[in-house]
């Protein structure tokens, strides 16, 4: 019997590979016994370094490999895009490959007549649709493969590093299609080295390391853990910056902080950097704020009468940036600083701090999304209603 609300159950799945060497046999445990589940309409991101077991897991989920132990149970239809060309017959035309894929997915020929037109239109193949796919360019091949495997409606979609299909315009088209599938209730598993993509598309995530799950939970929290494990997070440290043409130290970054690491959405915040200026000059300070789905860059001289900070004397300085209330949405944000002299970058630390925006009125904040896409900003603008005379 299908467990209520579940689309996938992975129960104690393991996989070992045998390698043959001149010295003898070697066994590699690609997956230790791992278990997790996925609910209907839920999205899951999988991250990990190369060789951590991600590809092996996806091949087992898609049926390409059989596990040595454990079980994978999928309660519904699924499609896996591990290799975009997998399942395409080179000697068949694009149209014939569409009908073949539909037949394998259980669609009748009559159903495919309507769906084929949509797939052809999405793939933008043009007159080449009736030519053997072995004559296609790489871009045409990939576009058709993506169109076939996403327009045939399934309950679970498994994606492996496929967000670079085609040019930028077609990539945006693919992303919109995936967002549409998610709105329709399709469950999603995505493997990507892009933390931004995982933050944008998934609600939950897990980390694989040496074939074992080492962390699992809400996506942004797991990304934070992944960065710590991978050594991506830079710790506070004094950083001396030299001009390329002058060995004398000109600026030392002593410290940086935010006024609060957790603030309510209706509270303002301040980000501060402390400097020791050893060589007077004209400097520009920029603040970089990111939550993986978008980036905010603001500098110290934009829209000012005096365009930059001119420091005429040596000494210790603090430069503060006011982050207004009712600006960011609920979530975790990362802060970095950039210092330049107007010609070159003297100091860059893109992720040295973090802060969290929380809310005391979740009922108003939680819906601040559209089609399951969460927005980074939640500005409070002034509105004015005026009745006009007829």
C-alpha cells in the first residue's frame, strides 16, 4: 500500500564497486546504507563533493544501477535527466524519438500527437525535427532531450547538473518550465554544485560525503553546514592590503560586525567595518549582501554630492552602512565588503558575516512568495488611494 503523502522512500540503500588492480582487487563503498524519504510535491537538493556518491545514488533512483542492499520505492511515475541524451536513438528523427519516449512513458499515439507539437515548439528545432538526431548540433540535441523529458508529465523529476542547457535565453526558459512543474505538484530531486540553484528550487537538502548522509534539513541550513564542512566560510582575520606598485601597507581591515545576527523584519540593522588607514587617500567602500537566490551590491558614494570618502590623515576609522527596516524578507543573508581606490580593488571578502531576518508575524510574511518562489526583498512602499471624479 502506498504510504500517504510519499512519492519516494529510500530504505537502507548501499552500493559497492569492485576495482581490479595489478596488485589485486579493491572494493569501494560508493554508498553506505542510506535512508530518506520525499513527500509529494516536495523538493530535495543533494550536494556533496566529487566522488561523494551523488551520481551513484541518482543512477540507483532512476533504475540504471541496482543497489547491493536496501530498497527504493517510487509511488508514481518519474523521469530522470542524468544524461540528456540518454534514451535518444541517433538514427531516429527528432519526431520519432518524441513518439518513442511517449510510448515508453505509457502515452497512446493519439495523446502524443498533441504533446509532440508542444515538445517541438519548446525545443525550437524547426525543420530539423524530421532529420536523424545524429545530424543535430549539440545545442539542438540537448534542447530536444530536455523538452521530451520535462513535457511528459511525471510525478517525480530527477535532475543532475542540467541548468546549463543551451544559451542563456533557453536556460531561463528551462527554469520557467521547472517552476511550472513544481506549481503543478511535481516532486523534484536536483543535484547541483550551484548552491544558488539549490536555494532557489529546493525546500530540503542533504549532504553526501563518502557515500553517507552527513547532514539533512532545511536547504539554507544545510548549505550553511556544507560551507563549513567544505571550508568555504572565511573566518574573521586581520587583512593587510598593499598597492601593487607600493610595498607599504595602506589599509588594514581590523574587524567587521553587524548590529544583530538576528533581527525582526521591521527592525533596521547596521553593518560596520573598522579600518586602520596607514596611507591617506580616496577610497570607496561597498557592501555585498547575498542569499544565493539574488545579490545586493551597494556602495558608499552612490547618489552623494561628495562622490567618495577622502581620508586626509592616518588613523583608525569605522564605516557603517544602515540596512533599513522592512527591506529584506525572512531568511539568512551573507555580508561581504569591498574596498577600492577608484581604480582597483584593494580588499574583497564577499562572505565574512551573516544575519537572519525573522518575523513576529509569520502569518503575514510566510505567503510572501509567488508560485513557490521566495523573494529576497520585502520592501514596504508608501501607497496612496485617491478617488477620481467621474
